[in-house]
DNA sequence: CTGTTAGCGCCTTCAC
DNA sequence: GTGAAGGCGCTAACAG
C-alpha cells in the first residue's frame, strides 16, 4: 500500500503539499496540485483511514439504535443510512436493543467513550432527558418529533397523516373505523391515538375502545385483528393498520371470515412497502430510505437541525 | 480521555508494561499488573481503537455482502453477525448489492484496499473464482457450501433438508408435490432442484415442470403460487415453500380458492421464522442467528474452516 | 520481567 | 505557496 510519502516522492513535492491537496486546502499551485493528483492515481494511493482518524480524533463510525432489524420498516431505514454512510466513508455500528433501556444506554455510553462519532436513534424507550445528557459527547439524531429538544431530528407528522387517512376513509363513507398500533407508549403511537380521538370528536362519532388493536407489527397480527373483529357484534368497516405487513395480514385472512376487501372492510396500510404495491394496498407512503439518508447527514453535520418529511396517501384498491 | 501514559503514571510503571497487561502478555509481575488494572479503572482509561488499528495495520471492520436487507432471512443473519461483532469489538460495513456483480466486486476491492479486514458473503452472484482471487487480501467467508474452495464457509445441506421435507410429505401421503425457489441460478436453488428430481426418480413419480415456482421470496409470491395452482387441471397436494413468508402467503390466500390447509394443500416453509411459529406453519428450522455468529467467528479467525449447520423439521399444523 | 524508543500514516502549525 | 518537524496513542522490538 502506497502511503503519502510515496505519493510525495512520485510527485516531487513534500508530504504536506500532498496532504493539502488531499484535504482541498487552498494555496497550492495548480501545477503541483496536478502533479500530486497524477501521482495519487499512479501509485494507487488510498488514505489510511486509521491514521486520519487517529490524527483527527474521530472514528468515522456512527451508531444506529433500533429495537430489531427483522422488520421491513427498520431494515429499510438502515438501507438508507447505510447508503449515505458509504458515500461519506463512514461505517456503521448496529445496536439492536429490543427496546431494552439498558442496551440503549450502552449505545449512548459508546458515544461518551469516543467509540463512535454520532448516534442515530431510530426508536427508543429510554427517556429523552437521558439521551440529551449524552449530547455533549457527540452528535445524536432522533427519528421522531423531538419538539423543543436540543437534538437534531427528522420526523413525519404522524398526527397529520393519520388524520388525513381517517378523513379519506370518512369521505368513502366509513363511520366505524378501527386502527392498530404497535407499542402502547412510544411517541408515534400516542400521536396516532390523539389524532383518532380528535377525529371522532370532530365528526361526532362514538369511541369504541375495542377498535384499537395493540401490539400489532406483523402479518400474523393482522390475522389476529380479523379474528377479533369476527367476534364483534358491531364490526368496524375500515381499519388503519400499523404497517403494510399488518394490512397484508388483514387482507389475506379476510376471505376466511367471508369479508371482502374493500367492500366489507376497507384497509389502509402504512409505509408503502413493496408488499403494498404488490398487493395493491392503499397505503401512506413514508420514504424510509430517504429518511435514512437524511438522518445520516444530520448525524455527521456540525449544526443541529430539524427536518419534517412529508407523506403521501397512495390510493389503491383496498378502500 | 485518559491515555496509556496517564495510566502508566498513575500506576508508577512504564507504558509498555501497561500495554502488556492490556494485551495479556505474559511476564508481568503480579503486583504491577494489579497496579495497572487499578490505574485503568481509576483513570477511566479506554484504549484508542484508531491508534491500535493504525499500529496493527488492521481496521477492525468486517464487510457484509448481501443482496437486500429487507427480507427476514438476511436481516436475521445480520443480527447474528452484528451480535458477534460487538462482542469482539468489531464494526460492520454493509454492502447491499442487489445481486449486482459490480457492487459485489466493489466490496471485494475494499478488502484489497485494506478498508476492511474481512468480508462475509451471505449471497452472491459473482463467480467463485473472482472471489477466491481476493483471498490474498483478507479473509473471506461464504454462507454456502463452497465444496473444495480454499475459503472459509458455513453451510447447510440444502439437498438433505429438502429431501427430508419431501420424504415427510411423502409419508403423509403426498404424491404431487410442488416447490418454490427464489433465484434460478444460485447454489441453494440448484441443490433444491436436484433433490427434487432425485426424489421423484427415487419414488417413481412423474415430473411436472409447472410444479416449480420461481422467483418466490415474499408473501405476495405465495399468493401468486396459489393463483397459478388454481388454474391447474391437476393440482399439487403439497408445496415446499422457499421461505416462511412464501408459505404464509400460500396459507393466507388458500381460503380464497376454497382450499383448506393442510386438508387440500399441505405447506412446508423454510427458516422457521417467528411468523412460522405464529401461524403454526410446519417449517424447516435454519438457525440464522447462530449461523451469523459462526460466520463472524470465521471471518476473524486465522485459519480457514468449514462448518455445516444442521436443520430441523418443525412439525406443526400445515401438513 | 521491565523500561526506552522507534515508528504506524497522517495533519498541521511554524518557519521560510 | 511550500517544506520540515512534531505528535495523535499505541505496540513491539530491543536492551537491559
């Protein structure tokens, strides 16, 4: 492996000049800069990241905190993050917490110990105060509406897009609407629930506690929903699902209960995953891949920033 | 951040002694070693990985080559790898190739350029010869039966476990058995196909070309299978699915075609994912999480090794 | 057994 | 504009 010395020799300049062109410093004569660039190519020089990191006191590592990886929602997010990371020559450290606060804290500690430069928290259980405490050690970015937290974050307006979907169902004549969420706590879920209650009040519709289906994440949860519904005296005519997977579970098992989608039961999914397109599920598009990229950019940015990402209702054939 | 000097001062020894106890070298007097350990704790010393890496010429980074991350099969594998990596203080670099040979080659190049220490190839399209060529630059491990390749690999005997599943169906009276695969090429698929043909020959059963369903990976592919089957004059009575997702798709849409599982159609999934347990799908257990851990261990090991991992047929209620 | 010391490859003042 | 030189934190001869 050629090093910066080899390049300087090949270009007939000093190592500092090479270093300058490498780091785009001004004040380098054009000819010399050209010579250096040529020498870099000739020698096949690749900077030794370890040396650069040691010198600069950075690791070029960003941590990702998420509960699990084996659900499309998170793995798509990681795809986006990972793509952006490779562009910027950063590497990733995955922290799969399973929503264990202890494990979440461990990731935060890595920041303190300078094992990673920044941390992207895709979903958390640990308190915001605890997270904020660690900001002094490195940049932390959240995938949620952090409101007035001093951390960087990117978020989608779950309240608004849930409301939008509810309105859409209302326009299509639905008055008995149910919805599913995953975690009972969690910022997103509470926003959805708030939107739901506000919506009912707005339309003067009655509240049915049993129309809220909790702990829904996967296909099988969708089936569970339908099983429960089947036993209801008064069934909802539409369901806003936690994710496209849950929606798919509802739809595929609907025929088992002699329900036709959308005729007897309308379904709206979330995330607009490939499965939604394949199954023609009406879904709220959440650009997770792009969000992942944004989160990464925020993670390595100097300044803190807040970004809202917009969603879109994809009308297909399940409403 | 305290460094090795601070520790040596605090312990009243030289830096090399500190380095020695850090690296578990022999020949350090017990008292001094104790003093060093105490000093390490007192000073809150954490080794600077960049410095260690620079010195040792290693990156402590391992690359992972896989086509996509958003399918449970691969993300579970990554979970295992990631878990083992964190134990050994290694970090990951994800290369999502989408089976693009160019991208696969790029990951290999990273090895050559010393950007990563080792590479784990979970699934590939690029030729084995090309991969082998890069072995000189770092350790490469495969998740497939590499037969007599000089690379390390871990594999499961797809031929045998496919045969086992076919036998199981046969024992349950099935004579018209179909199966699905994902890629047409790919080592695993061809092994499965070979097992299938051998099985038919063994039992003196006729070969139906249309009983092989290709490009199946997800739920929706399972539905597609059933749609196709519905149009057959002579339907298979059992399906060996590519994955539990495909199996789930078959099962959930079966009622649409007035088919009862397992009465009219038996289904066996692969991987034994959570969804298989949830839906009581008979499935071939493949311990992906453990396999991920093994792959990682092989990746950082000095010697090359070959490991076979056994599978298990989980009898549930879809046969 | 233990301390001294020379780099690993790079960046960055500091002089010129 | 440019080069020389010090040092980031650590390891591993080498010399005792």
